């Protein structure tokens, strides 16, 4: 998605939604980057850093973000990005250990 396409998106219902979209955009880019585009060691550090921070969210915050990611996945037209969104909660430590 280009910056121009992002500017055409409707206004988000909340700051949380806007920030979640931005986070997903960055992580989707990193996840799909080739070695020539981005140093893979740096990419892993970023992905692990996000997972670490996600693990520090309260249960309510994790639940809110997981629900939002589910809504985003339902609305996503790109199958690969939808799969990324669906796997995000588990991949980034948002699910409780008991789930």
C-alpha cells in the first residue's frame, strides 16, 4: 500500500484502530521483506521487540487488540494479509497461555 492509498482510507473509529493499522502495516512490510530490502537480523529484532511489548499488555488490552485484529482480518481483501492478521494474536503473544 502506498502512502497515497493510506491517505484515501476512511477516518478510523479510534486512535487504537489507527495505531493498530500502522503497526500491522510496518510488521507486514518487515515480514515480507527480502534480504536485499532489509537486514534480516534487524527484522527479527523488531518482530521480537513487538512480541515482547505485546506480552506486557494487560489482559484487557490484549483482548481489545485481538478483537480489533479480528475485525481488520474480516475486512481484509488480500488473502496473505488476512492470514497475517489472523495469525497476529498468536504470533505476537496476545493470547493467554490458557487459550
